[in-house]
C-alpha cells in the first residue's frame, strides 16, 4: 500500500484558495439561508396582515362600486322611465280632447301640435277600435292597419298603457320603442288607441349621460339588447335575471367582457316587464387595487424584509461564512496530508472561530503524530507479509527439491509421474507467492501486471519457448482481493500446466491463450484455451482427474463455477466464472 508521509513540521499559512470555489445553491447555502428564513418568518405575520387588510379594503371597494353602479343604473332607469311614462301621460291628455277621440283633420292638427314640442317621440297616431288609422301627426300616403299587431291586441284586451318591442316606424323608417295608450268612450267602451314611437337613439343617449363612465343598454322583454350590445359583451340577458330584477328591483351579475376582463352588470326594470335598463363597468382587479394601495400595505413590509435580508446576508458573510470557508480550506489541506499547515489568519477572527482554529491546530498535530506511527506500523506489516510470502515460496521450492530427490530414487514410472505432477503444482504455487510478495500492494492486486508476470514465468518454467508454443494474454486491469487472487492464480497455472502437458503432444508448435476480464453483470471470467489436440482425442475424460478436481475446488472457493470443453479452433479450454465482491472491479 502506498502512503503519504507528513509534511515538514515548519508552520505554514493555510491556502487562501486562488481557484474559484464551488458555491452551493442558495436554497442549500446553510447559515445565511436559515437566517433569512427566520427573518422571513418573523415578518410573515406583518405581510399576512397587510394582505388581509388589502383584501378587506378591496372587498369594501368592490361592494362600494356595486352600490354606486346600482345607483347609477337606477338613475338611468328613472330618466328613461320618465320618457316612457311621459309618452303615456301625453297620450292620456290627448285622449281627453274631443277632436282626438273623434278623429279627422282637427285630430291630426292636435297630434302634430303635441309632437312639435316632444323631439323624443316619433309620430302620434289615433287608431280606431277596428285597428285602422283614424288620424296621424305625420301625413300618411296610405292608411295603415294595426288590427293584427300584437301591441294593439294587448292594449285592447288589457286596457292599460304598455310598451312594445323594438320595431321600425312605418312612417319615418327609424328604430323606435312602441308606446300604446288605449282610448275609451265615456261609457267605458274601447274605442281604439293612441300610439307613438320613442326614439331609440334618444333613450340610448340618455343612458350614456346618466351612466357616466359605465356603459348603458336597453333590454326588451325577450332579453335582447337593443343598444350597446357589442360594447357590453352580451347578446342576451337570462330570463331568470329579469325575473330577479322584477322581484327585487334590480339584479346584479358578473360576466366577462369582450376583452376577457370581468365586468359587473346591473339590470333595472323600466316599466313592468316590458323594458329594462342595463349598466356595466369593469370589475375591480385585486392586483390593480394592490398596486394603488401598495405603498402603505405591502411595499413597506417588503422593504423591511429586503433591508433585513441584505444586512443579514452581508453580516453573516463577514462575521461567519468567510471564516468557515477559511476553516474548510484548512480542513482540505489536512485531508491532503499537509498537517504542518496552521491557521495563522484566524488570529483576527471572532473568539469562537479562534477557538475552533486552535482545535484544528491541535487536531492536526495529533493526527500527524498518529499518521506517522501508523505509516511506520503499516510499512512493518507489509514487510512482514512480503517476508511470509517469500518464505512460503522458499519452503515450497525446498519441497520441490525434496520431491526431485525422491523421484531419482523411484523406479516406477507411474509413481515418478505422480511425483512430477505434484512437483509441478508446488512450483506453480511458489510462483503465485513470488508474484504476491513482488507486488506493490499485498491486500489488493491489479490482475493485469500480476497475471502477465505469472503467465510469463509459468510459460518459461514449463518450457513453452523451447517447444515453440506461443503465449497470448488478454488481461483486464481489474482489482481483486489478494486472498481471492491465490485460487484464481492457481486455477490459471493449473490450466496452463495441463495444456503444456497434454494439448501439444506430437505438435511442433501451438498457441495458448489466457484471458481474464470482467463481464457486464459484474463477474470475473478467466479463460485458458489452446489450439492443441486434446479435444480431438477419443477419450477426453482422461483430462479430468486431479486437474479437473482442482478446477472445481477453486471455483467453489471463489463462489463460482468452472467449465471445460472444446473450443471453436478445435482445441481445449477451461473457464472459471465467479462474482466480484465489494471494492473489486475494473481499476479506475
């Protein structure tokens, strides 16, 4: 294991950090964000009260607007009602005159004189009981008949003054509202009616004058808007609203105008259920009201919050955060092993920060001493472990030498072959321990340099070069625990030994391939294959035996499985697959 020694003990100043520091997002900024949250919570009741007060004033202003609009609507209705009722009074007075009751030339003159002083009305006609025109204030080219007109029939049947729907006057061709007043004989019998037309333009202009900034309209009994329909954003008024206006004297409702903004409408009956006056004006918006009232209710609390937040932001940075950043840089230096760095700049910091800096200095000195002791102990342990591997390798070599002496005294070829196989496996184990103590890190092994050296040593020890056998290695830079590396290395050396002994019998040359790699499902796979003759022999089972048993044993030890069989090139191959554990895998 590589370790870093401590720096010289000469005190140094902590780095000031020339590189731009990584700053956390505002919502995770820590101290400043929490202080701002506290101030916000402290001022939140004031903001809530301001919002409630503004809402209350807005509701009061909206109710006042409704009341004022209803009053203006009533004034408009009253003025238009007077015009309509004036027509009835005028015709009632005319009905008392004998020439008007009788009809004829004197009747037309009387009607013309009455019309001369009333520019609001259009023509006055005396209708007989049969519905024929008896006389007219305006000369008629041909007599007119109204016996089938709805307003004439209604006046005859009800015997009361009424106002009809919007129509075109047959004499002037202008838009009028028909007003009808029945005429009776002294004995009370129905003798016809007087009718005149109220100029629609006059009623419209009168509604504008009375409504002020509001928009006025005239509505008939069917709910149709006779004037201002496009400007009001309505084409028809619901019958329910007209009934409410009749029962309560007025009806208020809210609809969207042509521009999409909400409007307040007030509907007031003019005369029974015949005509209605409609007024509308934009409904007040809370945001507009708040903007007007913002200085005293919202702007001041927000200014206080902004000022408090600015003060806290600056004060926290000056008194706390810059020292915390300094202490963080100091801790980063200690994390890199620079325990000689001291917090000299903290001498001008607040007392709490100075105490923390002194604690950091004491900690750094203590950690430096402990790190030095641990480094020495770790070096000693590594030396002992390497010595163990070295002595194990030497002892294994002594054992192989003893076996070699024993083989010379054995005359039985089968026994000598068994001792030779054991000697080969002991040599392979010695090679593993040699590679382990020569490795830099004895706890975790990088398989690429380890197996490249091990395969090369095994290739040379088994005479691969003399036999013209080519060795191909494809080793991934994977990290494996040293204890798990031993059975894997023994598997590879055993497979290579079997290949050199059996795969190339009667062959002048051959190729042996060793692959060790990590699969996509985090498993380590070791493959040893050859292009020899083993797979083509009639009894491949003879290659299982001690070697096959060892393969299975190594696989169980690693928690995996082993397989053996023919390769696509016609040779023989063995594969060991086992899962990786924590900390193992491809080297970064």
